[in-house]
């Protein structure tokens, strides 16, 4: 008998996917260049040349048996050494290869982290607005995801509610900064306060509370925003990274877990990840992709387009009277809809070939997400449509 | 608190890994060329040139945004179409892309298959001797692996015990032919009898019993052995394939699930795999590796060395008086040890720098495995050591 749990999930439609499919279909009618598709969070700039060169060098000069051979179950040691050295250089950490576990992107990283520090029935807290996939990531591991409602004023953290929800059952807190969908970067103050509360509660409850820090947008940080490395502020931190956005290689499924050396049982947690892999059939990311990513560990794609797009959109949104917190990074912006029901708002936007995603599935109704990882030229062309949409549907403001 | 289940697994040492580490350490003393290391099942021939060429072409001529972009959650459609067409051509099946789900090797395939057709508490049967990793693969999914004792006469199937163990609780049967560690290929007769019993019991119990067919060695078949495509004989078959051995790219983690189009809920099972992935953080295999594998879907590495090695070893083992079923494929052979305790036997072999793996962890004590995926020249050089070992420890036979 097939497993009903997964069969039932087939009925739950992804709002983002539906909108993206609508955009593609509409593109076939009027030309995709005329659809202002802000639905999908896919990088819009190619991988850096250095990544391509590293791949070709491995293929032409490397030993095929090694380049395509089994990776050790915890990842290729030389790769992990380069990852550790890069993090140490940039953030003043003291990782060794023993603190790094190579994964299939951030999704793979979170899948391992949650299994390492929770058992079925434990609670994991996250903060709205949040990446919708956190629900299956956490809940299908057996742990239970609980969402702290958003601080809609600044999209930092609603600490009063957080403290209430941080009960004895919570074994891990999952954060995502820079944040999908708000684009907001947690301030040092926010992270310090978060760390203080978690330390205090760990002591009160007599068990560790781990911080799982999902950081795929770490490299997309805008001008004037302080870069704070989360793990610096809280010892029991498991950083989950993906090269999907920094190197524009989301399909290559490459990332890592970096466990703070000061974390309790740090090396044991990394070793446990190797065991967890045996159960979930993950094994390691592709060997050649690991090796190429290590060669380009400090490189990124040309990411500046995202800040350019953000500034154009933010200014226009403010001009049009939207309430909107200015993003500090990522390629997302998360304004307040012009009516209470963001779904109705986004539905109306379709008439103007604007594809916007309602905030409901991010745990934050009444807001909407725009993923501006598209060409700047298209962002500019979308402004008249945005203006017309707002003025026609909601009147001059 | 960290998850004790995985922490405890760290204490369980892998016999194969320990032997391999011993071989490496011994190699440092006397030169690795003098260690007759039959411990590891790693391909010993490089990937075909066509794979390298396909990779380089994708990197130099492909669109980087596409080559490295997200794969759809069920795998890249054009890749799945090529996989389906190849299977249809070779085995007279009628797969479409809708029956194929791309995975991170056979491990990933089994992880998805078992979650699709069992729920926690269900039983899965397999047959000794078997790949030791089946224990974590199945048990960590929540299902329970039960092992049918070996038919040590021919390493086919002990049907009397199988029928007894095939109770109402069994939702899936997991087979591996050509087999690791025995090298044996199930005959058409064996597979037909297996299918008959499973059909009969499905009807008796009023629920489907799925056949999960683990086929990473499908392409390594020796002369005179009939190639039988398992799925042809039983509708409810989920074939789990890996390119690790056929293309010698075990580190690239690429394979697939092919669900028989006549299987009940075939397309639903494939779609469910996409949902299962969300829970285990697997997502898809690397996009570029998917695309390159599709270009070389009918190619293999130069695999003939394995048969050459098998013949040399088999003849010598028989000459030395071993009881041994002649392998029909793979790069393994599984003779009976010359004393009841195969662990003691393999321990003694180390004195002659022969690294053999006791059959205990394959669920078949009293036997030992030799992985002859090494250079033929080394196999030949190992024969005097083998002879000396046998004659010294067990007397002229």
C-alpha cells in the first residue's frame, strides 16, 4: 500500500509554483518578456567564469577515478579544509574540516541538522515570514515546526511571543537571515538578544537549544548593512549554507553544514550527519561539484544586479504609497498589500501581467513577495504596469 | 539534545571500512602495490571518454543558467525521456518520463522507494547475502528489514523460508541481482517463482506487495548469463538504478527510479517521490550530471576487466579446494571460508597481505567476499599469496 502521507501532499498545491506556471502560460500568449514575473527565487545571473574553468580543469587535468570517485561520507577533506579556511578568514572563526559536512544545498543541510539535534516530537521554532518549505523540511523529520508570528514593523523578531513559545519542548530555533521572503537582515542587536534568550532558556530547562542558521543569501548583502556571522554570537549554532545563490548553481545541489567549534558535541554532530545520510539516502553531493566549489570558495557571480533592482522597486513602491521595509539583502522584497486579503490583491495584479506572491504561505498574510531576480530592464518596464495596477484598482494615493 | 539514535550508530564500526583502512595503513609500510586489497567495491576503470566529452560540451556550449539551474523536483524531463527510451529499447518496456524519478544513486532510489510503499512499522524482506547498508536504508525509514537466510547452495532464493516470512506485514521485497556480495545473477526461473509467490500472497492478503529491485550491477553481466529485466516479470516493480558502476562515476551520485507502467499507482508513486524528497532534503541530483548521464545513457566504462579477474580468481579458488558459486556478474565473488568462523579466516589472511571481508555483515556467516575491482596484474600477483595462505594455514588440499 502506498504511503498516504505523501500521496495526500500531492493535493497541496504550491502557490508559488502555480503562479510560476501561470506566468509561463501567459508568456506563451503575449511573449514572456511582457509578463512581469516576480514569482520565482531563481538566480538571474550566470555562474562565474571561475566555476566553469574549475570544472573544465578537473575534467581535463584531473584523475577521472578521483574526480568522479566516491566522496568520504562526510565530504571530501580537502574541500572541507578550504571551506573552513574561507569561513575563518572572513568571519574570524576557528573551524577545521572536522566541523564541516558537505550537503546537497541548504535543504540537505537543514535535513541533517534537524535530525541531529531533535527527536520525533520535539519542537523547532521559526519566525514569520519564512520559507514555506520549512514545513516539510521539519515536519517530515518527525519534529514539529512552530512559527512565531512576524514583527511586521521591521521584520526583525517578535521577542515577546518568542519567549512565550520557547518552551521546554523546543530543541532548535531555525532562522534565515538575510531572509526569504522579507529581504531583511537581522541586526546585531536582534541576534544578540536572540542568543541571550536562548542561553537563558537553555540553562533554565537544563538542555541545549540549537540555533540552525539557514544562510543561502549570506553573500547578497546591500550597502550599509552590517554583516554579522550568526555563529559568532551563539556557540550552539549549526550554519546551513548553499552555493545556489552565491555561485548561481542551484541545480548543482551543493552546500554545507558548519558546526561552531564551541558548540557542544560539535564534531560528534558532524559525524552523526554521516549516519543520518545513510537513513535518508543522501550520501554526499557530487564529487566534481564539491571540488569545483572548493576552487571558487571565495568567488561569487556578479550579484550587484539584485541591489540595483531592489532600489528601483523600493523607490517606486514607496512612491506608490506602499508600506514596505527596505531589504538589506537577498533578491526579495515584501511589501504590505493594499487590501487585507493579499491573495485577492495578487489575483488583481495578474490583470496587469504582474506576478506577485501572497504572503500567506510565508506565514504572513496581508503582505506579498516580489522576487526581483530578473533583468533590470524588465524591472524598469514593470513600473508603469505597477503604477497602473495600483491607480486603477486602489485609486490615486 | 543530540539524537542518541545516530550518536549510537557511531559506535558500530563498518567491517569493510576497517579492513580498507587496515589495507591503506599496511600499504604505507610495504607499498600499497603489495597489499592484495579485495575489500572495497569501487570501480577500477575510469569513466568513458564520452562522459567527459558530454560534461565539457555542456560547460562550453550550454547555457550556464540552464546547465546549472534548478532541476524540476522529479528530474529533468529531457533526461527522463532518454532514460525511458533506453530502457524501452533494451528491455521492451513502455516507460515514459512520467515513470522515471532521478535520484542520487541507488541509495537515493531505495530511500524514496521504501518511503513510497511502506509506512513505519511495515516489514521489508530481503535475501542473504545482501549489501549491509540495507539495514540503515530500510530501518531508518521506519520500516523494518527482515532477512531471508541464504540459499548457500546456489545463492538463488530459499523459497521455503521466504514463503514463511512473507506475512501480511510485508509491504515490499528488496532484491539485488546481480548480487553484492555473491556475484550471482537470479535466473529467470528464480524471478518467475518469486513473482508467482508475491502475486499469490498479494491476493491472499488483499494488499499490494511491491518489488524493489536494486540494480547497480545490471551492466556487469558475464558470458553465458541470461539478462532478465526484473520488472518484466512482476508489474509492481520499482527498479532502482545507479550509474556508479556502469559509468564509473560513484562520486557523482546519479541514478533513478523506474516504476513499471503496469504498477498500481505508477505515476502517483513517482509524484510522491517528489514529496518524499522535501522531507529528506534530497532534492534532485546535480543538473549537469543528469544532463551528461542522459547523453551517455547507453555507454559504459570498459567493464570487461571484471570478468577477466573473476575467471582468474574463480579457477584458482576451485583449484585450491574452495566451495564457490561462479559469479554471473558484478565484481564480487563469495566463496566458503576454510573454517567455520569466516572472521578468523579473514584475520589469518591478513598475514599474507590478503584483505578479505567476512560474510557475517552480509547476513551470511562462514563465507567471505572478494571485491576484484582491481588491476588484473594485481589479481595475478595475489595468487601465490592466496596459495601460500591456504597451504600454510589449512594444509595441502
